[in-house]
C-alpha cells in the first residue's frame, strides 16, 4: 500500500457521491470516466479497502467508502481553504443551461450579476431545448438550468414569471371566424406550444400547428414569413419584422424556474435564484416605468 491519499482522487470520490455516478462525476470534473475510475482504484489501493461496489447497472459506496467520504470532505475543505489563505484560487466553473427565450432576455444581465455574486466561479452557458437541458441535469453536464414552467422538484426554485405575447408578420390577417388559426410553434414537448394551444382552446378558438421549428430563430423566421402567429416571451422587447397582436386571447404568463443538478451546493442554487428574482423584478419595474 502506498499510504498516500492524493487530493485529485479524493475530489473524484466526492464527486461520484455528489453526482450519483462515475460518468456524471467525470463530466462535472471535466475528466474521462476512466480517469475517475482510476482515481477511486488508487484510493482503494492506498487503503487496502473496497470503497465502491457495482450494484446492477450502477454502483454503491461500501461502509469503508462512506467513512472515507466524511474524511475526504474535511480534507478537501482544509486544502481549498489553505490555498485561499495564500491567495491561490482554484478556477471553478458554474455551467448554466438555458432555454432560448430565457437566454435572449436574461443572459446579458445574468452573466454580470452571477459573476459579481460568485467571483470565484467562471460562469459558462449552454443554450438548448428544455427537454435536452433536463437530460443534461440528470447526466451532470450542466450545474443549473433555467426552464420555463413551475419548479416540480424539491431542489428547484420558481423565480418569477415571463409575460407572453402573440406575434405575427405586419400584414398577417386572422382567418375568418370558424376557421382554425395557423400556429407557428416549437417542436413538442414545449411549454410555450402547450400554453398557446391551451389559451386558444379555452377561448373556443380552434388552431392548427402549420409550422414547427426546433429553435427560436426558426419560429421567428416562420412568423415573419406570414405562416401563422407565434407565442413568445420577449421581456418587453420589440422584435424586428414582427408585430404584437392584441386581437387574440391573452395568455397567462409562464413561470421561470431554476433547476440544479444532483449534489450542487445549496449556496449556488439559492444565489442563482436570488439573482434571477432581482433581475425579473428590475425588468418588471422598467416595463412599468
């Protein structure tokens, strides 16, 4: 036995526990899964104990593994605190996933606000569909995700609402009463698509999705081309080549929520949620000034 517990392997062990698996730990640490597995084997060799065992398609910590976790967290905390005391900062990344609607309206201000709140973190973003971001959270590929819709998990936080507006091309005309309203929408599943259809149905207006798109640019291009109306969250901003419609049933706002990956520190979740609450409140104030 080597009798040495290196910081890198200890950090990998803690990441496996916090994220729920080797692949997720590897993603969060920007390592390969093989490197994380090798780190755990090095710890096992140093202690002469089995720390993690396979269980079905996953793995579980042994009693010795759970005991080492307690020590590993204390060792890492002392290690990082010592570096900080000597002015040596570890570069840590906070990767935030966002839907396009939230990104287009919030990310410029959010970047600066989060950087001020978490000066020891490098803030990075990933823009994707909500369903893809949920998968990325489960896989540990993003730390936080800004998603349209309510917080449906205990760790998630609802931070506000996004007002929704119908848009069309300037010369577009509503079809005669009784004919379905052509709708431009995101591919299902999509909270905006559902809200658009539900709003029209609740007001006894029939609709048909005449054009679908995977991304916001595609939806806006189709609406601009006169293929139908689209429901969008614009945070009070104007869209070039599109006009807001007040002759369609007004939709209810959509909630905006912050969802964390498994094992993310509560301080990061609460800090991001507080930042977004401030931004949304400031944006609402500006719209009413």
